[in-house]
C-alpha cells in the first residue's frame, strides 16, 4: 500500500482515499447490503482515514468511552460502518458546531435514546393495530355481520336512542 500521502493535508488525504475507494468499486462492485452496518470491518488506520482523523484521536475516543469499537482476540480495534458514521457525527459536532466532547457524548446518547424510543413506539403501534384488527374480526364473528363493527354499533345506538348523530370524526 502506498503510504506516501501520510503527510498530505486532510483534504488531500481524503481525496486520495476517495480515489482509492473509487478504484476498488470499479474493479469489484461491493454489495453494501451483504454486511450489516454493525459488522466490524475497518482497522483503526482505515477508519481514521475515512473520517479524516488521526488514529490517536480514535484511541482517545475509545479511552474516554465516546467510541466502543469491537476488538479482535489480539485486541486490535475494528470499526463498523455504524462506528464510522458515529465518528463523522463527532467530527461534525466538534469541528463544525464547536461542541466539546462532554456535550458530544450527551448529544449522541440522547439521539440514541430517542431512536430507541421511536423504535419502541413503532413496535407498540404495530402491536396495537394487530390487536385492533383481531378485535374487529372477533366482533364481526359475534355480531354475525360482514359490515365494519363501527357501522353496526352506530346503527344500533341510533336505533336505541333516536336523535343520536353519528360522530363527525
């Protein structure tokens, strides 16, 4: 591997990495869906180059708990695409927005918690919809009608209490 661009500024190094990656893509197309985003595939030097950081910075982030890369049996750090995305977020927050590392940690943890809650909400919504569908089927069976249960119930309520208007919603 050509190591001559080690002393290049970050933008030149990034450009060299893009060029190298483009050559790899042209030579052998890679199916990105083949590996999960959390599959550890990049050694520290590659991950550092992908995000234009020094490997020592990644080691520091690991030491303070901002990053938790996987480790091989020989203790080599391995980074996944998710880890690289997290490093990019850290870079954007610190470099572009001026957030300190303690703030970055809070922001990333809150972002992760929000995502977990959104996922939980989606699962709960799906379970509720499935339960509603089950109850509707059961109500149709009990009523002996093919009509929607709400229609049957509204008609019956109007039969019992004349003058009751159907809800506009």
